[in-house]
C-alpha cells in the first residue's frame, strides 16, 4: 500500500464532498442536456488548479478529462454525469436527511462522480512529482448510447478504468451483457363495438409476450438471465379496435451468455406464434446488444481492495454488475473495467433514488487508494 495513503485520506473533506454532491443533484442533466453540470464541474476543477480538457462529443456536449502525473494514465476514474429524464421533477428533487441523499442521479451516478472528483482533489495535495499517473473522465450520454465514452475511446485506451456505477461498493469484475428488442404488431382498425370485424393488435402482442415469457430461457425460477418488458403502448384513435401495438424488452445477460444465441431463440419463438395467433402481423428488431464479460479477479486492483476494505470496516463481496453500462464499451475496446460505486441499482431511475453520504465518502477513499497504487509497476500481474 502506498506511503501516501494516510495523507490523501486525511485530505478528503466530507463537508466539501456533501456540498458538491447536493449542488450536482440540483442541476438537471438528462442525457443530451449535460452542458450545465459539465460547466459546474469544469469550474470547480479549474478553481482547484487542474488543467481541464474538453472532449467535444457534439455541439454543446462534451466530456471533461483531467490527468495527474507525468506518465500516460494507467488508470482512469470514469463517471457519467447524465441521468434518465425526470417526468415530474418535484418527485426527484434533491433532499438530504439523516445522512441519506435522495434525488435523481444520487445513485446513478452523481454520487460516484462526486466521490471521484473528491479523490482527485485529495490526490492533488501531493507534491507534483509524487502524484500517480491517473486520469479523471466525466462523460456524457451513458443513459442513451454511450457516445461520451465512445468519443474518449477513439483516442485513448488505458489499461484499466474504474466506473462508479451503483454497486453498494461491491467490486464487480464481471458484467452482464444487454439486449434490447422492439416488437410491433399490426391489426385492422374497426369500431370498438364490432371487434370481430377487425384485428386487435394489442391482443396479438399480449399473446406473443405471454408465449415468450413461458419459454425456459426467461423463467423467473432461473433468474440468471433477466427478461423485462419495459414499455407497452398502442395506437389511440377513439372508440376503435387498435391497429398497432409496440413493446420494448430489456434482457440482461449473464457474462458467459452470447447475445446472438438469445436473439435466434427469440426469433424462433416469435415466428412460432403465427401457429396460434391468426393473421399475426409482427415485426421484431434488435436495436442494441452488448456482450458481457468476466475479468480475472487476481489482479492488482483486487489486491488493493483486499487491503483497503478492512481498514474502512467494509465487507468485501465481489459481484457481477447486472445492468448495462459504459463498461461494456470499454471492455470491447480492450480496456479492463472495474465497476464500483456508491448507491444501489434497486432505487436507480425511480423517485426513491438514494445513496448515503457514508458510502460516497468511502468510495472517495477507495478511489484514492486505487489511484495511488497505479503509480507502481504492475506489468507482471
């Protein structure tokens, strides 16, 4: 463990961290509209003396990149500043009570971003020659298509990144894959009092979805593969039988599962539905897929965690990250991603989204320890 750890931990300021997180939560930053929060973070980092680089993703949208040390970064702390949209902002307004912080993005993942910035503020208290070769990357667009991380990966591929997605501080060297499917059924519109003369697109969709849900692949009794109907909507045109229905399905795949195999089985099942749904007119598209991964946990980051967690009185329980994240993009680009951050997926994207200040502070200490160890040569491990 680095000789500088106690010095850097002592420089972590819980009150500064709390204030930063609350100010970040007060800035609405859904994917595509991240400029305000990036301007806030850019000013904060510049005021602390960092040279902050903007990486343009598109007009008025940019990543922020900061580096320490003289050598190319061996490790980046990566956080996304965007959130899902708030359909009713009053339900998502930030609130702190008894050490618990609620608000849109508190877990996913402004808590992780604040902890990463605080770790860098603490690392900057070291003399310049003693600062580790690490980077801080604050990206946009993760909740949509990952265009912020994709922009970074066009020019740089560090050996390791730590991504602060909500894991309740459980280190995740494994990561689920993801598959997004869209289904559309079409029917024949007719007055609602004469359904036998039309064809109800909603009824067709429901029968197809029930058939899919019964398949052993998506059994709730074997929840390794996670199947979730995310949206279901139909055409609305008054008192008539609907002639169109649309559904979106999210499928989270265990690290070893091939998305192509799941796609093929879904196509087979949907085509088979024609045998019991008369005049079925259905179209299925796969708009996004990403394979999962599982890294060897015998690595230098894992060794740091084994040393640090007991000192922070934290249980060390490795896990696989069950949702989608930019970690999939980094892995596909040849980068090793560790997913580790404060907060949990259980409340993310909901009006009850929350994290604790204690977890955010612990995350800052963990990130600082990992950064300090990056100064050592780990080429043999």
